[in-house]
């Protein structure tokens, strides 16, 4: 027992010594003080396991007041020692909840028994408090509202972790029956489940709904179990959020089903896009070979036209050859536009002004029974486009609409701004967020059947009679739009009409640059020497003849390696190198880089019937004076060479 310390508070020294001897001999560690003030100090200093306190002490505070102060701060059991049994003093002592009273003179047996009972009682109380604390902690950890109900539905008790969980004050429901507190339908449900719980012994789970003026409808789930004889415990949980989540999930599932339908359409668009890309690649390869052939045909035909000894009777035939060659060149250009391989010259353009001018032009060319409407929403409509190609787009769409309205109708051209947010579903797969200019062309024509709609952008696909079209118009529109990093979509209903939607990246007004004037007149040479590099003999011969007709001296090479040898021999004579882009052994870019090693200021103009994409062009054209797209026309050749030599 030496580990148990007992503090003796007694102002009579003899009594204190007697008690200390008893305790020491019984194995306790006993300390003595003689005043209430000393007792308070010693309790704080050593924290004794028990205090034997004389009720009547000399000094400013008596034993009862000393115990009040000690018990206010420390959980220490107290046994009072007294020779005085006055009523008022005993009443004060009771308020401090002592563990026992011992009447002086103190008897050893009674003292030791009282001490042991005090220790036992204090330990039991401590365990009870710990158990209650654990129980309270468990209850507090449960977020749900709890009620105890009698067999008749009377509210006996409750537990509410949060006060706002109670929809009425405790005084308004404790002691009352459920039908006095809840709506009739909900109260009846409670009464039925109380009886089912008590009769079956099984937990009952049920849901109900309550309406509140400030919160609206709230959903609840109650779990009811037996908690004692003829009473049940009800655990109530607010499941409004769960119900809302379930509803949101149902809505999400509905939207998911709609999205899956949209994705199926998107997948079809992507497959169509991939199919068209493959066809475009093939078409571009064919166009390259055609351009070489046409360069030779047109070049020699134009030279024959310019010969002074050519009979006048041959001129109509030559004109026919040139016209048909230019028509073939136009078809090749359409193919290249579709495959996005054509060279284009973008410039900053106000689409509003362009569309107004286009509408005036179409008004003079479209039949009078077709009414053209122009709708432009307020805003800025600057884009970076190739003017010639955009005119081709507008013309092709107008012609397509005209053919769809043989008996007349309306063609509505509309211009608006469109902002695609990062969290929005784009109208076209892979379309990035940002600012877009939306140009749409809507007709009231015959419409396009569903089975035909997926193929309208395919090259050479047409539903027109033989001789009325080759099926490249819409394919060209598609290629031009995609080459401008834009997107095109179409919606159509049979007998109601068709609408084409074209999205082009919008330019910020602050980023606009002044437009440069480009000279277009043709110039002749002054005997300068041009190194012509071309692997196709017919193209080489035709281009050489045109250059010589323009008063240039021409040296030739059939590939890049031979060109390097010729240039090394005639470096001081050669003013310009005119080279094909695609050649065996060494292509035009490799040739250009090799020539720059010999002469950093070398002037080079590239020719191509199958040019690189725009990103590659920007990478490789630093230092290149210009580009010529095959088939090369006489005037374009004269202009390009003249400008490069300035």
C-alpha cells in the first residue's frame, strides 16, 4: 500500500500524529498539514490518493471550504473527520460529496475500513465514468438521430449529435405520441413498424418524407430495433442527399445514353475523316504526276501560241489545248484542295465584308427564283484565309444549293461568333476550345438522304447526271476548310433543306497586320542565268523553253547531285536556281541546304506538284525566294522569277 499516499489535514497535533501512526503502520504513505491553505497547496503539489479532512480547522478557511477548492480542480476522494455534528455544517459537507464521515475519537478499525471503502468506491466511480465516456463517444460518433419509443409510440428519450437535426424542440415531443408530432401518414407507418418490431424481434427499415417551409421536402430512413421491454430504438438518418444523388445518377445515366448515341455519330465522323484522309493521300499522289504532264502540255502550247511563224489557222486548236489543260489543272487543284496539299497564301480578311461582296456577286449569278438572305450577328469576323480558296468555298456551296432548288427557294448565308469552352462538347471531333467564326449556308432544297449524307465529302462522289459534275465540289470545300485548321459539318432533312456549318479560327482584332500589296505584272529577264533542276524530261524541256522565251539563259540538271556540280562550275554566272521539290537521290530541300553551304546568299525558287504540309513549308522555306505550284503557267513563272531576281 506504500504506493498510496494519504494527506491528513488536522489542526490538533496529537490527533494528527495518532492517525499518521495508524496509517504508516498499515502500509500507507501518510503526510500531515494543519490548515486548509496548506491542504490546498499540498494537494496541488503531491496529488494524494485520499484526503482525511477535519471539518473544523483553525485559520481563514475551514475544512469544507478547503475540500470545495480541492475538488474543483482534482478528482481526490475525501473522508471528513469531525467531533461536531451541527446541521448546517453537515449540509455544507454533503455538497462536496465526501466518501465517508468519521466521528472523533477515531478508531483504527473504522478508519481503515472507511479508507478501503473510499478507495473501492472511487475506483468504481472512475470505471463508470470511463464507460460512460466511451458510450458517449460512440453515440457522438454516430451522426444519426436516435429516439426511444414505447409500445404505444410515446417518445421516451432522444439523442441528437447536432441540435438542428431536431425538427421540433424536445419539449414539443418528449412524452407525446408519434401521431401528435408527425403527419398522419408517417405516424401510421411508425405505429405499424413498432408492432412488427416487437412481434418479430427483427429490425425494421422504412423510408418516409417530411416537408419543411425552409428546407422543402426532406427524405428520411429509419431503422427500428427492440431496446427493452415494450420499447424500441429508432435510428433516423436524413437521406435527402442520397436521394438527390440517385436522381442525379439516373439523369447522368440518361445523359450517358444520349452521349453514347452522339459518340456513335462522332465515331462515324472520325471513320469518314480517316477514309477521306486515305483517299486524299492517294489523290495527291496522282495529282503530282498529272501536274508534271500538264506543265509540259501547257508550257509548249503557250510557246506555240507565241511563235511568230505559227499559222493563224492553228491558233483555235492551240487555244482549245490551253483551255482544256487549264480545266484539267483546275480539277487537279480541286484534288489538292481536298487532300490539303495545295499551296495556299493566307491573309487577314474581314469575313463580313467578304460575305457581303460574295452575296452581291451571287445575286447576279444565281437564278432569280432563289432568294439570297444575309444574316450577320454583331461582332468582329477577322480570319486568316486564302482569299481565292475561300471564294471557291462560297461558290461551291452556292452552286450546290442552287442545284438542290431547281424550282426556287431561299439560300441563307449566316455569320456569327462561337466560343467553345473547355468543358463543352465540341460540335466536331478534335475541335479545340477557343474563339471561332461560324459561317453557315442554309438552303430550302430537296435535302440529302441519310444513306448519302456520309459520302458527300468523298471525292468523285456525285448524284448528278453524267456531264453535270465530277463530284469534287464539296470534297474541295472540305479540304480547303481543313487546310485552314477549320471544321465543316452538315445537317439535312429530305424535302426540308440542307445547312453547311463552317468553323474557322477567329483572329483577335488587336493582332491584325496591315495588308501588303503584291505586284501581279509579268516581267521579262535581262539575260540572267537560271539553273533549272527537274527530273521529268518533258517538264524540264517545257520550263526551259518558257524561261528562254522570257530572255533568260538556262542551265539544266536532272537531279540534285548534278545540280551541285553545275553550280560549282558556273557559280559566278548563276543568278537563280529553279528546282523541283520531289526528285530522286536528292530532293529540293536537301539541294537548297547544300547550295547554301556553297553560297549563303543563293536565290532559290521551288516547284512542286505535291508540296509539303504548311508546317513543313514554314520549317524549310527560310531563305527560299518563292514557290511555284504545278502545272506552271507562263505568267506565274515570269512573275516568280522576276520577283526573286529583284
